[in-house]
C-alpha cells in the first residue's frame, strides 16, 4: 500500500468519524439532561457526578469530532490523472524524442510535434 492510498483512506475515514463523534457528544449532553429527570420519576436520588462526567465526555468527543472534521476539510484528495508526456516516438524510425522537436535527430524526418 503506497502512502497516497493511506492518505486517501485516512481522509475517507475522518468524515464519518467526525459525524459519529459529534453525535456521541450530543448523546452525552442529552444523557446529562435526562438522567436527573428519569431518576426523579423513578424515585431514586440523582447522582451529582453524572452531569459532570457527561459534560467532560461531551466536550472531549466534540473536540475530537471537530478535529476530524477540520482534518477532512483541510486535506486535499489527490486526483489520479495521466502524467504529462514530455517525450514521444518518431513516426518514421520509432526513436524517443522530446516534445517540441521539429526534426528527428536520428532519421532527419519532420515530427510535427
């Protein structure tokens, strides 16, 4: 596997990873809001540590998600295209000559390139 394929794989993984992490942070926020409401309806005392841990986890996952989104937006996907051809073959003798050469140096024929 070449480095360009690894770069493309990393870029391809960062977009869904960022979306999942941002949804995860939204889940932590909703968990911190819903936990006291559910505890109150059930009749159990709400744990005061749950909202603190949920806020910390929400902020960490949001930072990771935003970093992945930033990485995805700033990396450039390299387009695979043909290399620019700087040589060609003479139509008469078949020798490789540079582009822009009007007369083949091997056989003397006009190349029209």
